[in-house]
C-alpha cells in the first residue's frame, strides 16, 4: 500500500515520500507527516536476529513505499558501512541500571550521523524518481551537530550544494572546528551573531518564501533541508530504536513483547519523536522520557500544557540542546489534536506571534506516554562524574542530561522497566566539560590537548573524527548578522 504524506498545517497537497524528502518543509510552512502509521510486518523475535542494515530495511520500507527495494537497499548499503567505527553501527552498553544506545560511531561522533549518512542517498534517489533537473540547495541551521553531519554527507555530492548556519558563540570548540574545516566545492559554513533559534527561524522563512523559490528556480536551483524537519531525517532515526529493542531481546535482557522505556536528551524534539513513531508502528515502548537542559521549554510544556518560548536563552554545557523553539513538536501537536491541520496551524501561528500556545486538556491527556524533566549544568557534571566513578563509563554532557533525568524518573515513579538511554554524542566532542566534570581538566591546553588527556585517563582511543580536524586548516570564517542570511545564500549560489 502506498503511504502518502500531508502537511501538519493542511495547506499543501498530499505527496509521496520522495516528494516530501525533496521539499523538506511543506509549502505552507508545515511539516510532512504520514497519513497513517504502518504496522511492523516482522515479529519481534525476528527483529532480534537482524543486523542494523536489515533492521533499517524492515523499518524504512514501511514509510518510504514509493522507493523500490533495490533503491532503498542501495541507500542503506551506501550509508551504513565502514564509515562507522563499530560493526554494530549503534551498539548498546550496559552501565548501572540502564542501557546506553551509542549513536556516535559515525564520522562526526554524534547521533546526527545516523540519519545524515543516508539522507544524501535518499535525496538524490528521490530527485531521479521525480525527474528533477534542478540543483538541490540544502539549507540548514545547526546547534552544533547537524551542521557537520550534513556537511560530511553532502560534500561534493553531484547535483547538490549545502549552506550551514550556526550560532558563532553557541557551539563547542570541537564542534566549530569540525564545521569550519569542512572541504568541498559545494559547501559553505557561516556563523551568525545570534542563537540557534535565530538561525532556524531565518532558514524556515527562506524555505517557505515563494518569491525566493521562484528566483532560485529561474537560476536552476531548488531548496531543501537536512534538519529534522525533513521526513528523510526522521524515518532513519526510527530504525535505531527498533534495533535497540531487537538487541535487548537478542541479549536476553527482555523477552519479545516486553515493554521498555526510552530516555532521550532533546532540544528540537526530533530524536524523541522518532522513538514515539517507533512506538506507533509496534515497538513495545512504555514511557518516553524527555530530558531537557536548563532551556527547559519542553519540561514546562509536558508539566503544564503550555508552550512558552518567552524566556531567557541559556548557553549550557549541552549546546546542541540550547533551543527554545522545538520544531518537531509540531508533528506531535498535530497528532494529539486529532490530525486537525487548522488547529495545528492556529497554535503554530500563536507561537510565531506571541511565542506562547496552550493545548487543550483533551490533547494533554494523550501525552500520558511522555515524562519530562530537566537537569541543571551542575547536575549534568555530577552525573558524568557519578557514571564514570561507579561504572567506569564516560558519557558526554547531552547523554548526561538524559541519564540524570532517567534517575529522577526512577526516583519519582519507582518504575524499573528496562530502559534505553540515547547516547547522542561522544565525550570527545565536549572534552573540556567532561574533563572538568571528572575533576581532571587542565588549566593549560586547548580542547584537543584535553582530548589526549581524556584518552589517557579513560583508556579509550581519541576518535578519528577529532584527529582529522586537529590540524586541519580553517576554510570558512564568515560571520554575519541574522538579517544577512538570505544575502549570503544568494552570494553562495552566484545569484545577484
């Protein structure tokens, strides 16, 4: 059966998955969602015997029904190969009372690799399927990790160009070095004076500007996005939750059919939404534990039903979560609102206007499978130190937010259901914060020197992703104000 996608705001025609992937954002500013949820068509027992690639095929074929078997399997083979430093692709590690799903074994040592390794293949395949001859221009805002993963995926891919915007003072030194050293004739990386929400709002505005789209079309270009607003990012993320469940069954930690909890540190809500989608198709997930840092807009939403971005923006030790506008929450709002595009559009209009919206009590009742909490920077550091001391296991600042919130959940509820924590980045991506947390930061030396010290104290190898950028030359040093972003894109494309 063919699965079509429609906009959360109702102002766009339904499209195939290939068309949705190419568009990124719907023309009305909404996000593409499946018109219904397919059901897992293999048993949970079978899932336990699948490797990552076979799991990916069995999950993604349910959502990308217009891709042929050959096309989709070719995308999967091309994405999940020796680029990952673990044959498991996303291994599970037991530490204390939880299993950590290590999503950082790709080329940029962060979970964004899991989807952005395959998105270029999905997108170029979709372009061929749709007979599109225009050059695809990937426009992306990043809070640190998406940018590098997208750059690595799309660099020198024929028929594409990519422009990445990041908050100049809102990412870690290694995150920034990974981006500004990116080679490729089709890439540009630009810092902005502002935060991630500033960059994301401007990117969304460009993606939905019909006059700008017409100007690009006349010059042989077409916009798309590599952010998690693109359904081509979200579907591959569903895979690793199904894989984690299968591996727990394979290890005998659970029996097929047993429920698990999933804890996800998140800012933009895409990663935990993928877990929610996994639950919808039949993966037995009991509770979705949403972990926030001190920019706790999601925590407040789950507790009150009120989403309010009008608050101080805090730069934390988990910068990829420093977000006040959680774009992917719109997909959840659409679903709990009864798939009502007018109602969803109204709430999103309130968000863009006053910065606040309130869901109905009936909608809030449908959030029972979610639990929200947050961790302060002090609690985050304490959690890194505790897990390292008690379990000899190093986690990064984002994973520590998830781990801390999971501990709070257990204390609050007494629920001992087996739990998977999404480990979203390598500790080597945030060396200073991690070393300070375990009391071994040195006064002298940059983050790369600290990576060496971290390796020495933990007995783990410095990832190749860090070694590669250690001495790489800076190729992108442009910094602009947010109101100059469109001008910068046009200059990149050679459009006057």
